[in-house]
C-alpha cells in the first residue's frame, strides 16, 4: 500500500506552494538510491509516483517506473553541489531564449500583453528573487 503524506501540514495559502509530498511504501517513507528522503513539490507528482509503486507486482521493475527513476536521479544528482551548480549554469544560459522573455508590444495587442503579464510576472519575480537573475524582456 502506498500513502502520500503532506510534509507540511500547514494549510495557509502562503505555504501551499512550498509544501512537499512524500510517498510511503507499507508505512515506510521512500528514499532515493543514495538514501535521500524522497519528497516532491506537488501532490499530483506524488500520486503518480505512488501509482507507479501500486502497479508493481511480485517483482519491482524499475523500467516500469519512469517517474520514480527521473525523480530519484534528479534528487540525487542535485544534492551534489558541483553537479547542481553546473546544471543551473547550463539552464541559465538558455534563459534569454525562453518564451516568457518575448512579450508582444502592448500597442499591437494589449489583450495578449495583459495575459502574458498575468501569467509570467510571478515567474519572472521568482527567477529574479530566488535564482538571482533578472530575465530580459524583448
């Protein structure tokens, strides 16, 4: 049996976006191959991981658990400081090419510009605040 546990039991709106969810197998919290606690930042992902485990029969077949493999690889590799720094540097090199950096001219299409602002302002604020890079807008 798999159970999902919200590791943050605070239901305030401010903390909802920072909640992490673990998956348990027979009451024991799952860990990655390197022993790191397995927790993910969204309930749907935690439920998908639990579903992959529920689909296992007599023998565990990692090839039948692609999300589990991806999540464990990501968690374990991002725990290594040099690997994490290198990955962030590589990702940031492409930031200027991200779709959210290309806004329509408000004089040409004010409705689309408002929609872009509505959906992308928070993302740009997060990148600026948490990552330390201000995305350019073209």
